[in-house]
């Protein structure tokens, strides 16, 4: 799976602590290899975020993404559960 990044995602990513950035990188690599890996807990969102998906970095942090096509996803945002608001 090809992964693209929005400028908004990159800005938020750069503000994270280095240790968390490393964890994010590991999860993105895992995500690109296996979208359905159980540790990612990837799922479709509902409500005002309908059509957007999310996967877990750790207990607190999530990454929002969107399918551009069958082989490409775009990472939209990263943050705690407040990223859903």
C-alpha cells in the first residue's frame, strides 16, 4: 500500500516527542504492509467523519486516513481521541 501525507498530518507529526514519532513510523510501516493487522485496530468512522478511517498508534494516539484508491491511502491527521472532534 502506498502512503501519502497531508501537510496537516506532517505538521502535527513534527510536534510529537521523538519517541512517539518513532512509534508512529513503526505503525505506518506495519500499516503499509498489512492494513488489517490486529494491533492497528483499523476501522471506519461514523457521524461527521463518515468516509474516513482510523488506526491506532498506541492506547492514546490515532491516525486518520482516507483511501485515495485501492493501492493508496492519505494520512490526514494524528492525535489523541480529540482528533475525532
